[in-house]
């Protein structure tokens, strides 16, 4: 079957857009082919700085013929309806229609036959539409063609379109179409400087090979591999080790079509600046890699750059140009760092009075105050020194006002650690300045020092509670304040450090702090309103009303029941959000969804670590025969209860009457339930969930015997009720560890 080759050749496409653009091109073309009945065998897209390319192989040469039936009006319908039906179906008369019988009457049925078209004609129709409507995040409209203004919005000026279609064994045909005066053809171009001449291509294999001869590596993965391999070898040859950077590698591969790796250097005195600052300077400004001494692990005064040209002087001029720029940038960075060291972190804090954290949550200075208050409350739960925690929370955000972080925001936290150590702070305080932002993603490490843990949890919980109270919560795929990441970060900190933290005891003070902040903001607004009033009679009356309102807000009576309920709902809703994130975390680690839900449904556990241990123990128990059989028996009891409760419109709570037991199996089950309740309850109280599961296993034999020998719905109503209460006791006993009704068989 024929293959399609499509290339869109333009001016430089920004590196950050290339991967998505290639994927979008593949998706748009293949989706449209399938919609047109042209089911292909495979497709792959590529991107370089100057081109998007797509190959789709195994496309049918022709669309299949399409036959569809269209239901028309009833027999005997008005002539207008009949004529509309004939026109829509292409029938000449009703004699060509079928009649279909229906309970509502007889209807005309028209058979519409749509012959398939040649695939190349379909491509000529769909490709220009895709090009014109391509979803670039940013696009431009440029100059006129043939005296007419351009009409195409494209990321950069589009210069050529290559579009061929045909069998591997034959000369392919050009897919004939044009977009804004650019005619599709078989001509592309090589490297801008090394091989700029026009190239005639036929199909993908021919196209890729000719581009390679013209100094263009089409596949971005191949460019990345070449850059990484050459950079490592060049560094090794000089006795150094490449500091790998996947994001930078992705970007650099999108800046070159023919990568040439070179090494430059800078003055050793710049190494007195922290290595992270040097790396950020060289990376952000010149898109270059740094190297380190493998013996010491410290940065060397060398860097690796990737050029897009094979220079006649071996790259000496390119290296010298990069060295000149990097020298100037490192000089700036060194100045910023040395300037920052002259100001203590605490002396920067007053500037937070002029910075808004969020328009509804007040200034950054209040955010720091809340952070300190909450971190101090968390400290005893994690074994952190309270005074060190207080100091760390006070200084944690201060480096955001430094010159280096202003230039390189990604270094916030890290620079706080450097500045804290430089001014003689305790190492735990300095570490907390860096680590309180962590973890910032699933691959990021979590803080392990107690002071860092306390500040990290306080920062995340204050953020979560603040946006929860002002109702700026995640919705669907939108999460502008990264609250899901904050929740997952808090969960990881707790679980990976095996911390015992009762969440509600942390959430309640966090909520009080946020509510106080909102109250103070309201008072500030009323005070501002008073100051803006002109001095006249009407304004005086208005001022009195504002003063009364101010007094009421400043000195409120106790919260009303409605306000208490609203506060509790906000706190509990955040707790449910944390539970949902924990459930997602457990599923990502392979835990069964239903087991997590069975534990969460109890609603009795306020300790995330204990929830996880309970889920783990439950999973192990249900992998045993005792666990599987007990689950089956418990489900049977639960199903019978649900049916009978619905039928009687009542629940069967309360203790069964032992005097009504007439069968040995009833007595044995009742005795086993009492024993298991006591044993499992004691084990849960000691947080020994494995022992609780072992106790539950003792219910299996009497439950099996009960269902084998006992008829629950006895003719005697009192006996029936008593046996249903006994079934409810089974359900109650198992709820000591989980809600078994939520577990899948």
C-alpha cells in the first residue's frame, strides 16, 4: 500500500514547540485519514529547527465505497417532506426507496451509495486544512505574496511544502495543493549554511538519507544521542565528567540540525561562586553544559557547547564568542552573589510587607507569619526542635528577595541555604531553607531532617488551607496553584518519613490562621473606606455605619452554628482531598483501588501512615484462603442485610438476644464474633493490623457453618430478626479493620 511523505519547511521553530508540533501533526493527519475510511499501518513524525516531517505508511490507495441507509418520512407524508427526502438521498423517485414497517407506521428508507475516492485526492483536500488550522501556541502572519497580504498564520514564515504519495516500487505522485501561495512539491532544502541547495525527494527513506547527506539529522532522538555521546567523550578526554541535564539536552537538540560539540573555558576565580549559580548562568544564558572533576565532584572551569555548523577554524571563533559572553554573565552572577552576602536574611523580611502573596490571602509577610505559627505547632509531632523550627520558618522565604534568585528563580531555597550558612545559622535551619519546597515532583527527594519536615509540611498545608477557604480549588484538569502537587508532597513527606501526624490537629489551627487573615483584610478594607470619605453630613452618617460594622467585625461574639458548620465543612473537605490524593498514590504503587476505598470508608483514621499500613495488611490477608472465604461470607451477610433492610425499611442494629439461639451454629458464630471483636479491637488499638487480620480469620469457620446450616429468614419473626442482627454483628466485627462491602470479589 502507498506511503505519504509530508514536510513543512519554514524559518526556525522554537525548540520548546517542536515535540508537541510533531505529535500534533501526526495526530491530526492520522485522525483525519481514519475518519475518511483510510486506515493506515503506521505513522511517525519528526522535527528539526526548520521543518516538521511526517511519514504515514500503509495507506489504502482508495477509500472504500460507502453505503448507508437513511430513514425518511412516513408513507403518505406531505409532498414537501417527500421532496426533501429525495433531495437528501439523491433518489429520483419514491420507486427507488424501500418501505420499512414500524409500530408507528410505514416509513420510506433510502439507500445512499457514496463511491470512494482516490486517497491522493482525499489527502489533497485534508492536508491544506490541517496546515491552515494547525494549533501553534503562538503564530504569526507575515508579508505579502504576489501583491496580496499573506493569510496563513504559522509559527514562522512557511517556505516550502513537500508532499508525495505512492508505492515503494513506483515513482510517487505529488499531492497537489497549495497554502497561501506555497505549492506542494518534491523539493526541500538542507542545512542553512552547510548545504543550502534545493533537494528533490521521493519517499521517506530517500528523503531522510538525502537530508543526512545535506547535514541535517532529521530524528531529534538521534540528535540527542549524538550530542550526549560526543559531550561525554569530549569531557572524558580532558579528564572531566559531563553534568547531564535532560531538559537542556532536549532544548539544545531543538536548536541544531547538525550538532557539533565543542569545549570552552572560563576563569578559575569564578568557581568561588556556588556551583549551582555557575550552572544556572551558563545553562540559561548560553544553553551550554558544565563539567565537573570526577575526583572531587566539584565543577571545573570548563563548559561544553553545541554548535550548528562545522567551522573551518575547528570552532575556535565559536568557542571564543561563547567564552566572552559566559565570562560577562559569570561576572554578573558573582557580583549578585557577593552583594547578597552583605544583607542578612532577616533584614530582607520587611520588604514582604509590599509583596502580595495572593489578593484574597494578604501580603507575603502574613504568609511568613502563618508559616512560622503552623511549623511550630507541627514540630512536636515530627521531633523537631521548636526554636530551630521557628527560626527556619522565619527565614525560609527570605532568599526570594535576593539578587541571585531574582535572576534565577529556580535557585530559591538553595540560595537560602547558602546565605543562612554564610551568616552563621544552625545547619538544620539552613537545610530547612532549601528543603521546605521539596518534594516538587514524583522524582524529587523528600526532606528528612525534622526541622525541614516541619517547615515543609507547614508550607504545603498553609497553601492548601488558604486556597481551600477562598474556594480556589482544583477543578478537572485545572490546578493553577499546584494544589495537587502540594497535597502529594505532604503525603510523601509523611509516609516516607513514617510520621505519626493527626491531620485534623494540624488542619484546625491552619484554618484558624486563614480565617484570622481574612478578618484582618476585611478590617483593613473598612479602615481604608473610612479614610477615603469626604467630610460632609452624608459621609458622617456613612462613617458611623462603617464604624459599627468595624466594631462588629473586630469584636465578634462566638461563632454561630452555621459558621461552625461551614468551617468544619471546609476542613473536612480538604481532608477528603488529601484522602483522594493518597488513594491515587497507593494505586500508582500497585495497591488495589477497592482496598484503599474499603479503609477510607471507615472514616475513623486520621493518620495517613496507619491508613497505608492498614491497606497493606488487608491486601496480604485477602491473598490467603481465609481472607477470600471470609470476604465471601461477609459479602453474603451484607447482601442479605441490605435486601431485608430495604424490604422492612429498617436497620437491624442492636445486640442479638442469646435466648433466641436455637442452633449450635448460631451460638458458635455469636461466641466467635465476641472473641474476634475483642481480639481485633485490641490489635487495632496497638496498631498491629496483621494481628487484627489474624483475629478476623477465626470468623471464617463459624461463618461458613452458619450459612450451611442456618436459615436466616425463619418463619418466626423474632428468630428472623435475631438472626439478621447476628449478621449485622459480622458486618460490625469486620469494620474494625475495613468496610468489606467495598472490596471487589
